[in-house]
C-alpha cells in the first residue's frame, strides 16, 4: 500500500476524516502531513501499514486520534495526552485569548483549575513568561502529564498543585482564576460520543453547572481587587453562567463566542 492509497482508505476527499488520516500517517511515517502528497507513491512498510490500519480501527471504535498518536496540538504547543486527560479542543483556545486580552499587571498571578494536559496554563505561560502561573488538578496522574508537557516545552513559570478547585490555596490571591471544568449534563446525548475520555473531567451535577457554580463562589475569597474569573462552558449555558456570576456579586459579566459562533467562555470581575 502506498501513501495515496492509505490516505484514501477512509473519508471523502477534503473531508476531516482525510485530514485525520494524514495526521495518523505523519505520526507513523514521520513525514510531515503537508509533504505526504508529494510522496504519494512511497510504499508503506508492512509495519507501517499494520500500525496505520490498527490506528484507523481505534478511531472507528470511538477513540480520539490524539489517544492513538499520544499528542494533540493546542495553541502553539504539541501536548502529550493520555487516558488520564481530556483531549484539548480548539474552542478552549478562546479562553486563552480572552485572558491574554485582559488588562492585568505585568507580573499577574493566574491559576488554571483542573488543568488536565496543562493546555491553558502552559499556553498562557508561553505567551507571558513574566506571569506567575499555577496549574491545579485533583488527579495526580493527570498532573504528571501536565508537568511532562511543561518540561517538554521548557516552560518554567508554572507551579503544579494537587487538589480540588481552590481548596489547596489557603490565603493565596490571584488576578485571574481560569478553568475549563466539567460542564456536561450526565443525561446529555453527546456523552455517547465521549465514552473513551475520563468522565470525571466531563460531567457535572445540576445539569452541568455544579462545578462552574463552585468555582464562581470559591473564587471570591481568592481574587485580588478587580480580579477576573474566566470559565469555559457549554454552548447553551451562557445565560445560566452569567446568572451565577451576577448572583454572586461579580461585575462586567460577559460571554465570548468560540470559533464556531457558539457561546463558550463567560467571565466576570470581582470589584471588592
């Protein structure tokens, strides 16, 4: 089987499936996905062909490509992923952009709660090396993945803390508290498509709002004057999340849309 035949095994021309095929072949052959078509007649070795077919079978069974290849591009970084982490989504880059646009001190203190792969914390740290950034997660194996990603990208301005939301932080204060917490309703029909990813990082009680509410309330004791809470949420949760912010006394509450035009990130400022 040559590269052109391999690419054509799944999906229509120009489809997302074909793009995934190219990324999988890039991972297996170490040929940049942009160069694959230039080498379309190159034969795969028997080992490469078997690895490719095995990878396609895992994707067909519902595994994300990132679990097959072991990494996922996010922002400007290539991040290791594992079965202990969610696969970072492009929509979460909107949260990173939103934080970077805030009017913050040059030496801002920022915490990323439930960091997973470290996607948010490490992206911010790579853009703002003068900031002091903390990445927390409740699950130790997940935090190890985030630490590995920091080391791989020589990012040194991130501290890693094990614990649930803001409980580990005593009397520490932050200029920004950011999070992409679990926000899917356990009864949501989309859950069947996410069966291979860790449920604890996806699902929350109160129709997906429980963790968002906990963070909004806990954050009040850990924000500097005019500090911000910036949260990712579901496409249909903006009104509910805005209500939680306003009910808790936050000001300048607003929602930012993702690249698909869906409500995705809501933020509020603590004025006290």
